[in-house]
């Protein structure tokens, strides 16, 4: 039997289940002239999409700028209770990467993944909260190097950081994301940050999802899964070594990991999550779904293929 590190097998290969999904919404009209940047599932179950007129070029081909000389319009789409709400943010020079409702759905959060520390207390405020009619209400800094961001039902903001946000770049000698995982208050004050547990250090928060008001995360270097709960963190071992998205059932019994274009089903057995098979998503015509963007919240998996949004709940798997 050929193992190849994948755990569960049928005839030498991992068991694969094919699932056909129908689009829940199409954004063809809203996307005309815009490029999709990010998906999110909001704290009240909203489906959120961030679009931009054009994506700024990287500095030296490596680093995204925080602020650009040229301005652009961002378009945020929030789908709530079956209705699409479109919000345009014109003449923006910030290079935004995240978009979600905040303040219990009343306002809108835009955030850049990067923020410069210019010294002498001059720190770029990379998170900005707008009213639904486009008025800037407040701004604050959530640190540099944000890989994942999610607003909670109790109106906090979880952020997971990639390596530059942990170790420091863009002028940060003592990065705000040094712990790898931070829960912020809605005004930009730290509510909680990960403390090293044993020898478990988050050098890079590869994947993160929010379950209720808590977070589950998959990280480098151990590639285990951590669950926050009332200020503590519980860890479980996996043989997944680089997933960048995860969806988890409300009871934590199962996790779906996305690694490249593969979706691995895992089940919790004691202190481990073991692989139970692969899921392959297909369109109604049978063609394989090739999501450009993916987002999760708890057991929900949101995918974007072309202008179409697909939603899957792993609880029923």
C-alpha cells in the first residue's frame, strides 16, 4: 500500500469525496472593472468581498507598499440576509487587504496588512473604521505583517501575523504582532495576546479561523493546531505541514484544512487530528471548482471562482 504521508487510503490512495455546489451569489456586475482582493465571513454571518480598481506594484518586487502615490477606489460588498450591499471607497491611497463589518454590523473596517514604524512615535494607522455612508470614524494600528483578520460577535478583532510581523520589519524593533496572534479591542487596544506555551512559539500564523469569540490557528514551526479558550490555549498535533486555511466544527471534532488546492478532512482522536480523506468541490456542471479566494469562519467555508461565491458547511460532512 502506497502511503505518501496522507493517512487514510483506498486502493493505495487517500479516499476522496466529490461534492457539487451551486453558487450562492454572483458578483459579475459588481466586479466589472475591479479585481478581487479578499473574502471574509463576518461576525453575523455576512459574506464579504473586497475589490480594487487595481493592485499596487510591490516595492522591489517583494514588499507591498502601505501608502501609494496614486489613488484608487476600493469596493466592499456585504451580503446579509440575502441582500447585497455595495460600498465604494474612492480616492484611497492606502493599500488595503482586509474588509469586514465591525461595531455589531453598523460600521465597516478596512485594514492594510502592513504598517511602517517611522520612529519618534510615528506609526502608520493601518486600520480604519468607516460608517456605511463613507465617513471615517476612527483609525488605529493593528501592527505590521497581518496574515489573517477576523471580527468577533463581541466586537473584538483577531489578527494572526506572518513572519515579518512577528520578527519585525518596516521599522519595527518591537513588533505589535511579536506573539503571532493578538486579540484587539475595537478601538485598537490589545485585549489578549498569545503567550508562549511550553516550547510552542508562533513564528508564522499560517491559518486562522474564528469560532464564536475564540480563535483556532495553524502555525509554523510545529504545524499543530491551537484553540484559544478563556485566555488559555490548547494544542493538538497534526500531520498537516502548511495549510493556509482551516474550517472547524463548533465542537472541534473535525477540521478541514486547505493546503494548495487540496482540502483535507481530519478528525480529532485524543490529542491528534488524523486525516480521513479529501474533499473535491465541483460546480453544478461537474467541472472542478478552482477557488481564487477562500475564507472561513468556524465550520463555514466560503470560496470564490470567477464572479461566483460558493458556501460549504463542514458540519454536515
